[in-house]
């Protein structure tokens, strides 16, 4: 059952009943426990509106946070919340204790017994007795740790990929410089041209250092840990330039970008990929790009 669906149930409950006997039994422990048990996909707890202390906790909380039900019944959520979220949540709770029905989903981090933190998506609202007084605050929580950590990991990968692209762009600029220098040499009279070429070769060696590959490999490792090591071990004849080519394909760059980053023409790229297919021992009909993108290094 979705949190929004449970919200509708709570809204119906809070509207009350025309039958006094229904109102007398509406908030019995049995009924409340039944609500909890019927919605085990979510963690439903009851809190004292004044102290926020847990009044009812489902057994599933122990699996998620490591604390036993008995331990949690001696605690308040503020014993578990990450310090960054406490101030806002205190304000929200005070509004609920005063009877505010305004509710929204919030994301909070709660401390696990082992010291780590678990992400929850939380929805809360007050429950009223028949006199209209707030008798409980009900919180409905869902463990979203996996979703949050995947999102954070994806965000980190995007940052690293941006840095990687910056590194590749820097190498591309150096190669552009070499092309410009070569064009200048062609405009020089033949006699001093050979001497200038010697200087150019020295410059080329300085620019085309092994550090470029190591820098690229370091950034790439954070987006795809162990890939370069794995494919180097499986296919030891691959050169650093070929490994870089494979990494760019793995990152999803199109042919134009790969050709630009590799400082080659598209025709040359086609020749390079045919050579790669041979080194990777692929059949002529096999797709090189699909092979690289789907390669499982586990």
C-alpha cells in the first residue's frame, strides 16, 4: 500500500463516525496494531503528541534500525534523527501536536544501532479522539536507503564523468596544438624545416606523456571500478591507446566524440575498431560497441 493511499485512510479515520460505539473502539490497541500489521510495506508508528516518544512500534523496525521494540519504546524519533534534520522536524511536530492536518512527505536520515544511517521517507499526521483532542501522532515511514544511495552514487559518477571529460578535453587541446605546429612547419622553407621538426618531436614527447593515460585511467576507475584492470588482464596485447578507446566507448561517447578525443579521423577510427575486434577475438558479425558496453567484469 502506498503512503498516499494510507493518507486517504487516515483522512477517513479523522473524519470520525456517526456511531458513538464506533468512536469508542476506533483507537483501541487491537485496531491500531491491525493497521500496522496490514501495512507492513510501510513502518507505521504512534507517538505521544507532547513528548514524541514512541507509543506503538512494529517489529519490522528492529530489522531496519537494529533497535528492539522495547528499546524504541523508551526513545523518541529525535534520538534517531540526523542532527541536520532535527530543527525542521521539531517545528513540523509542534504543528501536528496543535492539530495541524497539513502533511507532506519528507526525507530524513535515522541512526541505526550500529552507528550508520538509514534514509526514510516519512509522512505524519495527528489522530484525534472523539472530543477533538490530539491523542497520537501517527508516522508512516518507508526505507528509501537503496534509492538514495543509488542516486548519490549516480550523482558522484556524473561529477567524475565531467572531470573525465575535462581531462580528455585538455588532452585534445594539446593534440590540437601539435597539429597547428605541424602546419606552421610546412610553411617553413625546406632547409630549416628538419631542425624545427626535431624540436617538434621533443615537444610531442613532452605533451604525449604517460601521465595523460594515468590521469584518464584514475578518473575512469571511479565511474567503472576494475574495468581497465579486468580487460587488460583478459587481453594483455591491448595498448594504452586502445584501452582508452575502449573506455570512451564504455562511457557512451559517440563516434564523433571518440574520434575527436583520440585525435583521429573517422576513417582511421574504423580501422582502429577493426583491429580492436581482432584483439578482443570477436567474430566479424559481432558488434564491438555492444560487446564493450555489456562486458561483465564481476
